[in-house]
């Protein structure tokens, strides 16, 4: 049976630990300059309905480093943009490709692609989830802290796709997560309540950022205006006042708290320059780890069995 990565909720703790083990090995090999080509002769298709810097480059470079080839497919340059169905596209692309990564709006589009493709499908971000990002983030936690066991993570800002994947990660990996989001910009109630119901760890939603970061090992944030929400810019900037990750907020947390942001950042909005470039920032390590964690995912889903 083919395997997909649509959402962290679908994975077990063991699945995630295997991804992290493979990530550590692949990162070490790359740092040693060792060639390793488990994807030789394989091709990944990368469908983008939204813009990207990190996801596109890290998947393309990662596939190349594993000996495979990646094809960039901008949604509007394909027949999808002219109304060809996801079903037909899945059937056709399965005849050419060995795997598909897709960044799109609706999670249902990723699910529909996965149901109808004969090759693995990887979610490269939807409005609901960003699983590859949070795997890279937690791998970064492991590198810096040794383990995610006993982690106290916090998230400050918009209750969005990144938040939802943090929630699923906290559920599956049993770490505590405290979020602070302003009214009207809370995480999806279904995702949150399911996790709170099923988790053995504590998953809490607050409204006060200072309360949320107290005692936290990690403070994570994200843009206040996600892709597709540009028209809401003015309203959102107002709504998120008081939710900036700045030096003052860090002073409410541990000295060695790790600051994370999936990027792209809007410096001066959700995060200050001082914090982004300061001693607590793990932000560019997170970005690098997208490459290594996604190579592990590609190897596990598309590599020679
Ligand atoms: N973090 C992230 O997914 O970045 P891109 O939008 O640049 O791919
Ligand atoms: N929440 C952001 C993440 C970008 C990687 C967005 O969806 O635009």
C-alpha cells in the first residue's frame, strides 16, 4: 500500500520517531559530503497553488540530493488552472511520477489527490495544516534540547495551519502546548477539541501571551496574515496588537527559551528584529531542517523498498 503524509494526526509516535531518526542520519551524511541516492531514477512532482520559497527549494534540492528529479508544477500553468479535475490529474500524474508534493488551499484537495493517485502524496501546506514544517520544528527542538519528551511548547498569534500542526504534534508526541490567540483568530475548534479529548498531555488555549509563554521551552509564532488573507491586512494588524513576540514577551519566559517562526516573517509585526536575530532564535535552523526532514519523508515514502 502506498503511504502519504497528509496530516500529523494520521501518524503515530513511532512513525514520527522514524522520520526523526532518518533525518538525523541524512543530515549527518549531507554534512560529511557523502553521496546517498535512494531516489535514483525517481521523480517528484511539486504542485503549487500558493507561493513558496522554502518548501519549493527544500523539496527540489532534497530530491536532487537523494538522486532523484523534481518537477515544479505551478497550478495555473497546468490544466488544473483551467478546470481539469483533481481526479483526472491524480490518475495522469501517477503514470509519470513516483510521488507528488502539493501546496494548495483546501485540505480536501490533498485528500482527493491522495485517494486517487497511485503514488505517495505529501502535504506541502494547506489552509488547515503544515505538517512538514512542524516536523522540521520538532527536529530542531531535538537537536537543541536532546528530546521532545517533557517539552513545554507555546504558540503566540494567529490560530492557523501552523498552529493546527503544532496541536497534532503535541497530541501524537505527548508534549504540553499552550497557545495564546486573540478572539476571532482562534485555532479550528474541531482540531483543538479532538486533540484535547485524546491527548495525555496538556493542550491549552489562552488569550494572554505573557501567561502562555511562562515556563515554556519554545515560543513559536507565525505571520498574522497568511497566504490568501491579504485583503484582511488592516483588520488583522489591529486584532493582533499585544501578540507580538518581542523582548518584553521573552522577559516573561525562560532565559534560554527557543524562539521559532516558520517564515516568511513580517519583521516588526508578529516578531521584532531583536528577537529574530537574537540569541534565543532557532529560526534559521528550523528553515534548514525543512531540507533534512523532507529528505527523510521522501526516502521513507518514495525510496527503494
Ligand atoms: N515555511 C514555509 O513553508 O515557507 P515557504 O512558504 O517559503 O515555503
Ligand atoms: N500561515 C502561513 C504559513 C506560511 C509558511 C501561511 O499559510 O501563509
